[in-house]
C-alpha cells in the first residue's frame, strides 16, 4: 500500500505588515468649507487680486491636508 506524503505548507504571510514610518504626514480629510475659509484668508492677505483664486485654493488645500512641500 502506498503511503501518503504530505508536504508542510509554508507559514502564511502576515496581512498586517507594519507600515514604515517615513516621517511624512498622512493626508487628512478636509472639508470644502475649511479649504474655502483658508483660501479666502490667503487671498485677502495677498491684497484680493483678481483671477488668481486657484493659487490660494491649492495652497490652502495642500496645507490643510499636510502635503505642503
């Protein structure tokens, strides 16, 4: 009679591997209103120029989400 040979399975990889700390801040969820308020403040501080709202919006968004470079 033939003997059954069972092969041992390799241990399963851990699904909860530790994340490396790169020192970078995690982006956080920020409301539209928070971004609007900060962008408005930046715009007012710059003398309320016409046609450059995107600059202030992007700056506020990056700062609030922790992506400032």
